[in-house]
């Protein structure tokens, strides 16, 4: 279900991170409707704001975090919860073979690769509620529409820059990915 490859030589690691506030995390999780027995991925779990909300639903949570210190803190914080913390680059993750959901504020560096993997024809993704740069969300929505793809990406809402620390320089949206 998980794995990480070595980053190619010469490619710098981008540790930038925009922490999502608890109110926005709560709204993302509520929109996704995870329930006991569901498998939910938090891609780029950071300090666990979304993970914490997911853990209260009874779902099994896989929290992916590459940064070593944050991954260690997540393991400590969720030791008694149905959460498995996986230290891996989300751009390299192998998807579960069973149906799964995603609720995430993924790293924006390489987000198109993440979307491509989640929406591969063999993906068992049921629904994803993700924070995306506005331009990326609209580009992927158009791409799916033009290709009459099996996937649909809809913008559920614009997100306030004040809901993130540090404030992003770009417009962000709550995007929902579902099968048609």
C-alpha cells in the first residue's frame, strides 16, 4: 500500500507547508462522510489536523508524511488511534487495492502527479476532498470534461488564505473528486 522511491539526484526537497486550520479541516472531513470501516488517506498529514478529525470517525486512517520530525510526532500523537503513519513521499505512494477515500491538504509541489495517480483507471478511489491551488483544480476539471473521463472534479468552495499558516500566495479551493 505504501512505498517510497529515492528522489532523483539533483532534485531539491521542497519542505514548504501551509498548515490548514481546524475549522477548514473539520469541513473537509464532514464533506467526505467517512465512516467506520472506511479506509481514508491523508496525503501530506503535516501536524495531523485533518488526521485528528478523521480518527474520530472510526475510519482506518493512513497518514502520509515525508518530513521526519512531523512523521515521528504523528506516530506519537496517534499511537492509540486507528491511524497508521507512513513516512513516504505522496508523489510515490502505491494506492490501496481496496476502495478508499482521501481527505487531504497535499503538498502543492507535484500535486498533478498525485492527482494522476489517484485518478488512474485502476484506482479504487471512491471520493477525494482535497485542498488544491485554484488553477490546478480548474485545469484538471477541464481535462476530465474534455476527455469524458470516468472522473469528475468539482470545486466545492473557495478557501480563505487566512485558513492557512503561513498564508499561501495563491488562491486555494476545496475540490471534490468522484467517479461519474
